[in-house]
C-alpha cells in the first residue's frame, strides 16, 4: 500500500528526512515511533500532499504521488495532529463538509455520517457545536471524519496526544477496530505503549532516518525479556535477562535500589539510538 524510496525533505539548511525508505503492506497496522522532531509528521505531510518532498519517490496503492496526486488523495484519510475541526459548526456539519469535498452524494454523506458517529459512540452529540466537545471527543470526531469517504489507507498522526491515560486507552479500543474493515493504518506516535498495543509492525525513526523495523516482539527480542533498572546517582543503569528468575536473583543478591520489569520498545529504541523516545 505504501512504498517510500529514499525520501528526503530539507527545510532551509535542516534535513527533516534523510533518505527514508519503507514499505507498508495492504491491511497492515503500521506504527512510526520516534521522539518529537524525528520526522514523523513530515512523512505524513508529504504523503497527504501538504508539502513536497525534496527528492525520492512515494507510491501509494500503486500510484506515484508526484504524478497522480488526486488518485492518492482519494485513497487516503488523515486525522492530523492538530485539531483542525471547525469549532463553530456542529459535529454533523463538520462531517457534511468533508463529504462534500470528497464528492459524496447527500444520501451517502448522511448514511455514512450516522454509521461513523455510531462507531465512535457520538450519536447523541451529532448536533453539538464542536467547540463544546472535550479533547477526547474531538479526537474521536477527527477519526470519524477521516474515515468518512472510505479511504483504504488511514493516517493517524499522534492521535492521542494530550489526552489523559484513561481516555487514551478508550481511543485505542476504537482505533483497533478500524482494521476490521481491512483499512491499512499508518500511525505515528511517541507513546511506547500505543505502538505496542496497536501495531503489527513498528519502525523506529530518528533524525529523519529509519533505524529499524519489525513486530514489537522482534524489536525487543535482541535485548532479552526482562530488565532490572538500577537507580544510582549517575542515573538509571539497565541490565537485560532472558529469564525472570535470573533477573530476580540478580536483584535479590545485589544490594541496590532497583526494579524488575519487562523489556519494552523504549529499551530497544534506546539501545539503537542512544536516545529515549520520550525525552
Ligand atoms: P512531532 O511529533 O514533534 O511533530 P515529528 O517526528 O513529527 O515530531 P517533524 O514535525 O516531522 O517531526 O519535524 C522533523 C524536523 O523538521 C524537526 O527538526 C522540525 O523542527 C523540522 N520541521 C518540521 N516542519 C518544519 C517547517 N515547516 N519548517 C522548518 N522546519 C521544520
């Protein structure tokens, strides 16, 4: 569904993307994980026609982005990172305008809006002005709107940023359901748990480059299964173990303040880049 070849994006003297290549298969749930400024939004902006790449090639659903931008646009839905809804219009009207822009018939717009408001559990808010909605409801509406014209590829750019943990988890449940319709999902996030919970495959992005990719299990496997974090004056020192018993023994036999936990994607990212995703 997505094939990127050596994508470069230069802003002034800074390289936001530095020769990024990757593929995403149809029906896959793919997550791009990286810290702020890594280049995630730049990829989404390029693929959604919001900025031009400096060099490289992008194929979406077999269409070359540079030569067939409209064909690509029809295939894609985008829930952007910034809340770009119209606050002065109702929930239903925001969906209506999006449907008009994508050339949907009146009957289709109405039926699909009802269906999606039910999907995001917002039927009762159809008539509410968007400016009266909570942050979590606005995010849900952004997703409903992005799905309205039945895209085959959905981009979710940091869809839960700024939400409290309980609301974030609820949104994850909803996002997970999107794949049931066979939609390919391209998610960007700097939340480790979000990538682990949602994605089939995760790619690490750092300083505009792809560092590595694989299933969450593959990415952490090289390190071991368990970690002991040792808290010291110089910061946290981590040690990896294959077996929990081994890690427990290490913790029990050594007199230091520490904690035992499972290896996660943050550990894998740190091991490969020397940086934390959440720094
Ligand atoms: P975030 O989650 O903070 O948006 P990101 O991984 O999506 O992070 P990008 O927004 O793609 O990162 O930014 C990548 C780099 O490009 C950063 O160094 C950023 O400052 C720079 N950048 C992004 N947009 C512009 C712009 N319009 N002009 C100049 N530099 C930009």
